[in-house]
C-alpha cells in the first residue's frame, strides 16, 4: 500500500492566540503550508513602528497589535496578512464607525490563492467560514475545526440576562443565538476532525450534533517558563484575571467578596482585566478591588502574589489563565464549566456555578488552612507541568495523525 499523502495545512487564524502556537507546531512537524492571519506586529513595514513611537505614546490598541509577535521559526514566505483590513477595523472602533471585518478579508485572501499548496484546512474561526470550508473540501482538502468555545455560550449568557435583567451589554437576541448554533451544526457536518480544548466543550459539541468519532480533546499549553517563577503569595488575596462580565461570573465573585468581608476573614478579592464603567457603577459588582487592564508583562507578578485564584465562570472553552495560575503555584477555585484541568480537593476546589456562598467558603477554606494551601500549591504546579506548549504540540500532532491514518 502506498504511503498516504503528507498533510499540508492552510491555517485560518485571526489574532495571535496562544502566541501563534498552532502554526508553530505545524511548522515544526513539517505540516504548515500557509498561515492566513490579520496582523503580525513584527512583520511588514509597520514592524518598525514600536521603535519609532515610544510605548508610552502608543494608544492601547496599537500596543496590543504590536504585541502580536510571529515566532521566528515560521517562514515569512508562508504568512499572508490582511493588515489593511485590521487597521481599518481598529480605526473604525476608535472613531465609532462601521468597519470591514478582518475575518472576511482573511478568508478572501485564502480563497483567492486557492489555499496555496495546502491539502488540509485548520480553522479557528467559529462558523463564519462555512462557505470557504465547503470550497476547500470540494477541492479535496481535509477540514479541521477547532471549537475554542462551547457552542452553548450564547445560551448560558442569555439565561444569565434573564436572571439579571437590564444588564445586557449587547443586542444579541436568543434568535441570533439559535441561528448561530444552527451554523455551528453545519460546520460540524463539514469538518473531518473537530479539536476541543476540554471535555466540557467536547460534550457540548457532541450534544449539538457532531459525530462523536470526529471530536478529540487537545488541552492548551503554557510556556514552560511559568513553572520556574518563584511565588510570593499575599496571604488572603484571591485573584481573578480576565474580562469582567456576567459570563465570567464576576457578579457571584463580588457577592462572595461581600460575604467574606462580613465574616471578617481578612480575605480580599483582586480583579485584573478590562472592565466597563457601567459595571463599576453597578451595585451587583461591588466588593472586589478592580485594577483594570494591565500590560501582559505584569500579569505574571499578579499570579505570583496571589494566595488563591478564582474563576467562577458560567462557560469557557478552557481558560488559559487557570493553567497560568496553577503553574505559578496558586490553588484554583473554579466551576465545572471552566474546561479546567483542576482536580477537586487536590489542586483546588470545583464549586457549582452561580453559588457565591460556595465561592466564599472555598476561598476561606484555602487561605485559612495553610497546610491545605501549601499542599494544593505543590499539586497545582506539578499538574501544570503536564500542560506545557511542548505537550500541547505533541497532543495536537497526534490528533491530526487521525486524518493521515484515515480514522
């Protein structure tokens, strides 16, 4: 029997998620043909902008764009960017006008090139690329879809809006949510393989109609340097890192913070990440100390100073921040819907969703029992050592080999 044709992937990836770990893994495995993306901060004529314009003078959107650093191992000849579209899109948001979606330009670039020399497509887009994937499949390409988030995310958020009316931050209706889920099902039908970052996502994808034999879990990974840092926890400090929202369960964390204050536990809740003014003014979110968004370079020090990490989320894919916390030796309190690798009672505590009392009890238990806290800290770091970027790469290549084997 002749050897199967080697897989050569065209990656459809807007943004620098996992610092371009996916195309880097494929390049090392000899499987990358093209990377179609929107903007890389260290390629093209704009790569000198960071040197010409001091960081202190760079608007936040510019800093974030310039922070997208393409790994040196990915040949620039394999990269196709749609810089103009993403710059136009960012400018549109700043000046509050309608902009052209960079994802649309990215897909057009891939189709115009007929996906280069690729015989497989790896897409991290949700479902806006269905027509593109159909065209690629008609050309004989295999289709790999990464379901980064649970398809139930819109349902969870709509349900929370019903519980807390008047706090809807977008006009997304349940009709639009259901229409999106219908397109998700269409995407699953097209895909030859669906990569899920957690069992939580895998189960939701299958429940929505995906063929279970085509869904495989590949957990994300973190840079191994996280495991080398030295924790210096501030006793009683509970840390949250991420966008502040109903979906992340920040209102339950806020209620837990108020409960802890009434108990006079000495615990404090510190929230780091983007937060809207209307949330800060909402009594539902009173309690924690809101730091706001800080540079990525300062995030590690926040983890190292935390006594416990809390993520009371309603729905995730697999939150990378919980791995970063564990690698920093911080016990994690989260929910079954986090898609986490936390082992209840070993690396941290799994609490029910929507339970501020359970969150407060878990924080108090860990920070007041120092032996338990130190044991969980050691276990968390050991557990995180099994989820590095190198291991992510090995697991991903192993999953993709199913396509090569015809499974």
